[in-house]
């Protein structure tokens, strides 16, 4: 009979009680985790800024449209628009007059708008064109108006002429919103004063100094503060 083979069994290694991640493995895992967190945070911040920018742009657009609606109702029936200009304080103004037969009150009405660059604010006021009338306070119509600069910002008058438009035209350009976030709305609209003409007193600028020779709605005190 063949002799049986003897199998020698080597004693197994005792389990390593210190088994686990090595320092290198831990550093790599932490690095991957930090990259993942950075990507998530970047995406979250980008989405939040985009949402904020969209909201601010929409709000600026709606507010600007409301202002343009006011100009449309007021300037459409004006019989004279002054050449825009700046006061000694730096505010930029424009005024126009609406005759009584086109005014809701039945009385000739003056309307004045001003833009204050350092306050980024657009304001207006209206009063009856009657001697001795006390000028009312201004009402804020639009905030966060960005100053794009230039002599024609935000108001520009195109005088009536026999070779061009027979009526005065007022162009209003507004850029409002948050400049630092590049979230804003820029709009420009031209309004035609239907009751104006080349004979409107404020239409004449004989010395070409960009100011009406005979401005309407002017008062000695508080005209363009």
C-alpha cells in the first residue's frame, strides 16, 4: 500500500489589530472630499447669484416701465418742453407744461423731473401754473439709477423744426439696477409733445447754449434746486 502523504500546516498569521487607512489614503480621501465640496459650493453660489441677478433685473425693468408710463401720460399732451439742464448742485432737470384743456384738472400744469446722480434717484413734482403757487416737494419715482454720464443723460430734447419733427420730442434714457452685480435694465424712449410746435416759447435757443431762451414753468426761487 502507498504510504500516506503528510501535509504540513503552517500556522496562520495573527490578525493585525492596527489594520485601517494609511496616512496617504486618508489624505487622498480628504482631498477628493474637499474638491467635491468646492464644486458644490461653487455651483450653489453661482445659482444664487444668477437668481439674484435675474430678480434685480426684473425689478429694475418693472420700475423703469412704470416711470416711462408716467412720462407718456404727462409729456404726451405738453405744449412746451424746456431744454434739460443741470443745477449748481449737479442734479439734472427737465420741465414741461400741459395746457388746461389737456390737463385732468382743467388748469395748466407744470411738471418737473430731476435726476440726482450722487443719490442715484429720479424724482418729480407737478404744480398748477398760476402766479404765486408754492412749489411742492419732490416725490421719488425710481431708485438705484446708474449714472451713465453725458450731458444728455437722462433727458434730451429734440426741438421742433420745419425741416424735422414739427413737435418737440423728449428722449428719456434710464439705466437702473445693481451695477456691482451687473443686474440692471437700460431703456430709452422718445415722447412726442403733441401740443407743442416751433412756436412753443421753450423751443427757441437762439444763442445755442442748450437752454431755452424763454423757459416755461420757471420761478425765481426753487426752480432747479
